[in-house]
C-alpha cells in the first residue's frame, strides 16, 4: 500500500520561543517543517538539529517582496504546505500612548499585521489549489483584554483575532481551516525584545510566578492542526495558571 506523503508546516518566527518549540513538535511527529525568521544563524542550528525534513528560510515577514519570493521559490518537496503557522511577532515598549515611540508602533504594525497578511496571502493559493489547509494565527490575550502600555501591541493582536474569523468566513467553502490561538504570559524572548535587550527587566516579568511554557503553546498548535475535518477550532485562549483579569480602573478625584 502507498504511504501518504508527509504533511508540511510553514512556521514564521521559528528562531525562538513558541515557533521553535512548534517546529520541534511537528518535526518529531514526522511533518516536513519550514522554519523562518530573520536570524539565519539560528535557523541553521535548528535545521541541523531537526535533520533533512527541515527547510530553513531567512527573511523578514514585513518585507512583502521577500515573502512573495521565498514562497514562489519553495523547493517542490516543501511546496505543498498543509499548515501555515503565523507566529512571528513582537511587542516593543510599554510606554503610555502619549509617550510611546512611533517607530515602535510602526514596527509592530508592520510585523504583527502586515507580515501576517503577506504570508497568508502568498500561501493561500497553494491551499486553495489543494482544497485543503489550515492557517493557525498566534494572537494574544492582549487582543481581548487591555492593559496600560499594551496600546498598539494589543491593537495588532485584536486584528489577528478578527482577521482570523474573517478569513474563515472566506475560506469555509474551500476546505481551509482557520484558528486563532491567543496565549497569555509565557516566558520566551518576548520581554527581552519588548524591553530592547534589557534582560534584567525582562526577567522581572517572570519572577515568582508560573507562566505558560513555549511547549504548552506548541502542543496546543499541534492538537489544533490534527483535529478531524468535520470541526474547525475558531479560537483558543490560554492563560497561565496564575494569571487572571484586573478590575476596571476607576479614577477618583
Ligand atoms: P520570541 O521573541 O521568543 O519569538 C518571536 C519570533 O518572531 C522570533 O523567532 C523572531 O525571529 C520572529 N520575528 C519577529 N519579527 C520578525 C520579522 N520582522 N520577520 C520575521 N520574523 C520575525 O517571542 P514569542 O515566541 O513569545 O512570540 C511568538 C508570538 O507569540 C508573537 O506573535 C507574540 O506576539 C505572541 N505572543 C507571545 C506571548 C508571550 O507572553 N511570550 C503571549 C501571547 C502571544 P527573528 O528575530 O529571528 O526574526
Ligand atoms: C503577550 C502577552 O500579556 O504580555 O502577548 O501582552 S502580554
């Protein structure tokens, strides 16, 4: 009997955190794994660890032409993408809106919104042609619950959540599933990036608490990608066991 061809996942932001853990889970389960990010040296190291079923592609998701070129030039063995995991993203700064750096806002919008949209649009024709595929977008609890300093970061993640639902509305008749996975506090390089390399400040975020591990998110992505076709998981929100909601901030004079 002929064996089914291996499935292929395309993961953005696989040089660290959720993306790297996700690459490991899928690859260990026999999936062909396309790992992407800007740091090519890291991609090479991960590709060496994962072996021949892994294809590293170094590019910036916010560079529309680069995204289109990389996807147009996928080697035939890796071109039948089954799952696109739009994970690349970042928060920059935690200043209030009146003090925030506009360049940081631009970069978050360019990466978390435009990058995600570019990758989605470039890969969709492959899925539509195959009448099969699953887009798994990484949002955040910050897209549903505001917090001081979350401003544009939270806004970009609200976009991810709503864009995912609208994508699903467009793609339901084409056999393509769409899911938005929305985690809370997780220890990755996220806070080091947010605080521009200040490791001490980043470490404080995770002090004396229990947070989500990158492997927890990777397992959730793997579970989502392996549901039977008669269901679509629209949205999953995950918080750390010791994270919950704040009361409203009522300012009294
Ligand atoms: P990390 O900083 O550990 O990983 C972010 C990844 O995104 C890196 O691989 C980075 O690769 C990649 N990336 C960033 N900018 C670009 C770009 N312009 N082009 C290509 N790749 C890029 O953080 P996380 O793993 O935590 O973050 C992954 C996703 O999860 C993000 O979308 C984040 O917003 C979201 N999230 C994180 C939470 C957390 O608490 N950690 C909670 C909820 C959601 P490189 O620098 O090599 O380009
Ligand atoms: C990352 C989680 O709460 O730091 O998206 O914004 S949070």
